[in-house]
C-alpha cells in the first residue's frame, strides 16, 4: 500500500480502517510543532485558517469538529510522545483528512473513560469522524481521521 511519504507499509490491524492514498490534486498543508503546551492551540488555529482558505468555513460543523479532533490528537501527541509532532491536512473530493504524526509507536485506543477527567479523545474521534485509523510510520505513528465536507450522498456519513 502506498502512502503520501512514498513508502510502502503493511496494512494496519483489523481494528483500524485502511489507510488509503489521498485523492489526487488534494489541498495540502503540513506543519510541524514543538512539544510545548501552546502547540495544540496553534494546531487548532492552523486548521481553522486553512479550512477558511480552502473555502470550507461555510460548513461550521466541519470546521468545529476538525478543530476539536485535531486538538485531541495533538494533545495525545504532546501527552504521550512528548516530542515534536506533525499536522497534515488533505482536502479533495468532499473529504477532509487530518493526520497527526508523532514518535510514540503505541496505537491509540478508544477507552470508556467513565467519570475520569481524561481519556475521551479517541472516543470523540471514533464518534465524530467519518473514518479514522492509525499506521506505524518509521520511528512513530500517524493517527488520521476523515470528515465529509459537502452534502453529497455519503460524503459526511460515517462508514461502517
């Protein structure tokens, strides 16, 4: 399977969705962040700014959900990897894919956080994303999710 980096990696385990190649001619943004407390906020700001630039800001729910989920993935990268992370946005054909790559090889889990004050990030991703997944990438991993950006049939609907 080919990935944006051009490397061929094995398919992830069955608990995660496949990691398809992004659509050709996709809008693209990739930004690296240092492991500082303000990085998650900076990533949220970058998401809103880029989606506005791509003309996707008319769909407030897409921008709001993308910001929330990127914030969760960035926070996970800061909390668990404690190293720089990279945010990548790809948009085309009614789909926005957001990726956060870090140096921690542990795959994320959807937890039942109960009344705990943390641990709900992947539960939110699982509930709100059209699809999501994780793949090992060199010394770390990339966690990604997709959102629909139009009202076309199936565009914004969660895939089974």
